C-alpha cells in the first residue's frame, strides 16, 4: 500500500509513514543522537521511553536496542566554565542534562543535578550535577570515563559520549570579518556568524562514537543552536566522514524558532546549507520539520525577543536531496520546545521504514 505524500505539511508524519508489515517482526533500532543544549536533552527524554529494558519484551515499548548521545563540550560560561578553568576539565553542563534526561529517576535528578548553590564563596553558582562529574573526573583522571561512570551510577537508558575529550575553544568569523573566541562571547555578539572553527582544529573523537555511528540504524543531528550546539560537533575530526558513509538513516531535526546571531532569518533549508558548508559534504537523508502554527501569544512573546518560527521551505529542502517529513512537532508552554514523544515516534517510524527497505 502506498503511503501519503511525505512532503505534504498538512499531514502528520505518523500517517505519512507505512504501517509495519504484519508478517515481519519489529527490529529494535540502534540510535545515535548528536547535539547539545536543551534540544538534545529534550530529544533524549522522548527516545528514553522506547529503550529496551532487560527482562522485558514489549516490541512497541522496546523499539530501541541501543541509544548513544554525542554531546558538544565547548561551553565556557557559568558553572561549567568555572570548572573548566579551575580543574582544567571539559565542561560537564550539557552532558549532565543528558544524563538526567536518560535517567529513570528524572524528576528527582532534575531537582538534584540542577540545584545551583546560592551561597558559599567557592560553591555559589555551581550546579550539583557539574560538581558530581568533576569529582568523578578527579577520581578517575579521565573525563570520558567519569561520564560513563556517572551514567552507570544513574542507571541511564543509553550511553553518553563527549564529542571529543580535547580542550578546544570555539572561534567564530562574523559578518564584519571579526573573530570572536569562546562560546559565551559568540552567543553574546550581535554580529551574524559566517563560519565556525575550533582552536586547535581537528580534535579527535572517541573511538566509541565512530563505532556507534557505524552500527546505527538512525543518526540524528539536532535540535539545538545551529552553530554552538550542532556545527561544533561536526568540526570534530572524523565525525563528518562517519556521517557521510553511515549506512543508517541520517535525520536532521529542524529547530522551531530562529535564534539571535545563530540563525536569524534563516529558513529550514538554509540551516541545512550552513551545516553542509562546514561538513563539506551532504550528510542528511531526511529532515523533520515543524509545520504546525503557533498561538498569537507565543508569536508575540518571541517577536519581542527578535525571534520567529523557522520557515519550512519544503521544496528547497527537497532540492537539496533531503526528504522532508513535516508535521506537528512543537509543544507550547512557557517556552517553545519540541514535543519529545511525537518526535521520537516519528524517528522510530522512519527508522523502521528504512530498516525494512534494506532487508
């Protein structure tokens, strides 16, 4: 049976994708999610609910056999920045949020790991979760091992890898030709980013990251800040090449709103083009793009901050050779976030479709 046109923005992605063949068992998927910031932790929160648990056998609930997150480590502000300077360690903030998102005790850990000390000369401003990772880093002498131990202690449903263990600094070339160093300064700049690099360039990835990408059935990039959460990962040596040759389905999850100097006035297709300018190769098979409208109140609130919904220019996305899957992927509360459950369901449907097509 033919599925509905996946480029029709008025239909839900779950209606666009073909139903599972009744005679063929579901194949648990191996998923790798690349990104940073609140976008990645939101996505992981949705995917976690589908990760297989030992001793259980529910094909619908246990749709993911293996889940790995590859997380940016270039933050230099706040508690993470202070730990980076004081302990000469990588920033733990984004990794900490991913641990919480993948934990079974998410509600409790959100409060505990997100707790920011309000007093104490040395402690004031630090997150407990950041200090937890810092302590394990001192104990083990290895940041990546500390992250893995943290995940084990928290019994996370998935593995978490820093994009690199090299101590690198983001450098942005702005539209006036100036260079801005450091993620905090880049984010605070009012100029538009033209190109992003790392100093020193070409840091090495973890071997486990490349192995996970090689085995993956689905690899996602996004959602997240275009440059400081997404492209920064793609500047790590070996990751763009691993994406280019990956056998699994490569999915870009488009952001919902534009963001200051990172993506102001950029359409969904232009986000992909900016990524390709840095990877120097096409790395996506599909793009998940929100086409559901926002309330007038939400639009007015974001307009006051200079932000607006990202235009879903579906034909231009398709012209890049990327299949566009449009639907309602947004959740409106105090801030606009991706609807983790709907995004996860769409990704799993796409992954199953791709997996069946290859068998």
